[in-house]
C-alpha cells in the first residue's frame, strides 16, 4: 500500500506540516511498513511558502520591507530549486500588521509586497508564484508598483504617497522605469477571488470593511479607485478593472494582472501544479487531505480538500478528509470521488479547547481513520 497525505493547515492551531507528521505516525502504527508520501499544501494564503518548501525543497529567504503602516517588517518567502520564488502578500502587507484600532485602508500601503518582489528578482528568480490573500491594503497596487519602479505624480508633478487615500490625486502614471527583470519574468497569482475592481462586487465594497472601511471611507476609496484605474488605463492603453480577480487584495489583482501581465490562477490548482502533484499519485492506494472546517463553501470555491479530491478522482484514488468541523454542504465532496469526511472533535467542546488540543485530537482521528480502513480491508475475505 501507498498513502498520500495532502492536508491544508488548521488555521491558528495546526500547520499542514504538523498534520502530515501526525498522519505519518498514525499510519506507521496501524500499518507497519506502509509507504507514505507527504505533500502539505495550501491555497495561496498563510502557509503556502511553508508547504511548497516542504514539498519541493529550496531556501527560505527573508527581506526587510515596508509594512502596511510604513513600519519596518521582515517578510519570509521561498526560493525553490527550479528558481521559482513563492511569495505571500500577507508576509509584507498583511492585516495582522495593523492593530484593530488603526485599521483604515486609506492609510495603508502595498509597498512591502513590491519590495519583496524586487528582492526575489534581484536574487535571480524569473518565475514568481504570489499568493495575495490576507492583505491590509486597498490601494489598487499603487504601493507595489511604486516599489517596482513605477512613478505616480499629482497635477503639480509631485510624487504621490502610495496609500489608498491618495489614489484620487494621481494625475499621471509612468511605467517606463519598471524593473527590467519584470519583462522576462513569468508571474502567476494565486487567487480564488473573481471580483472586478469596481462597483458593488468590487474590491472596496466587498473587502474594504474587514480592513477598516466605514461607509464613508468606502465611498471615498471607491471614487479614488475608479479615478486611479482610469489614469492607469490611459498609460497602459487597456482596461485593468473588469477582468475576474481584478478586485482581489484591494486591487492588487488589477495591478499584477492588468499592469504586469500576471496570470491569475485558482489557489489550490496553482499549488498542486507547482508541486507536480499528479505525478505523485502513481501507485497511491489512498489520499488523506483536510482543513480546519469543511462546508458548502469549501466545495463551491474549490478549497484544498476539493482540489485534492478532483485530482485523485481522475486516477480512481479514494480520498478521506480529516477536518476540525463539518458544515452544511460538506457532503458535496462525495460527488467528486470515492470519499468520506472525519472530524477531529471527539465530543462536546468549545472552539478554544478544540484549537488548544488540536494536535492530540488530530492524532486520535488519524488513528481511528486508519483502523477503520484496516477493518474494511478485511471485510469479505
């Protein structure tokens, strides 16, 4: 037998790496000598760098960057053996860097994300895989593009401070000074968001409130974003606001896709392709995946367990998801391949307890799973 383990993290309690370790231990206890392959995965958010470094090897890099509030922060990213740089926007411009009482997307910048990209280019990377979840910004990529050499000026020719609240004052965009390495760089953006840049389904209206945008701030930012998009469109010669995903990460999707020519790709598919997941399925008898909570949104939006199950279905490999909790619609997984779902929660308990004891609960669930499989193998003999 050969088992493949491809879990996502349990946010705030267990990393994907820890889940793999627990699965390997439980499998060895119930099936001594079983062959296992661990491929910790993520969908472009927290843990993507860790997952890809574990799966492919490579080097963890650190870059001093300008945080969303212009304070110095240290971002971590991965340089894979094939030269691909794996970056998480949240490492440089993430919401956790902004205290709750200071959240105002008019005052935050994506400069740090651009600085991280620039460092990756300087170190020779010519393929970038960028996860853009968890951002604190709503500046249309103004800060990121500035860090990469673009120049934005007001009507008096003065350079614009690259924050969301200054988008309205951009009179001219000049992209002639963009880093030359960008022309020969392939950029893939991990993005499960399909929102356009503007309007009621756009970046500001949908995602602005979680970054601190009150209705008044929201209206100001939306007007600024619309103006900024027009200025950039004039400079680029094409619209950057309407394609699916342009509204991701406060308009970072528009800047990366519309200005830098990046390809936006489903999070789990981008990660599974990066680790050459399909080739790892050869000879696999069972796949185990999972996430912190699985429900109808996991199925509808193709989160990690669903992405893994779809790949396994092609080769007829049954898939089990170990999850912290099950919500309505999770059974949609059963329609994708031979599969089932097992929870780590073993009795009535608070969320706090479940998160505190996550490792022990997960280990117990993994052992129960493998013992059930061993029983099933003996049926009918």
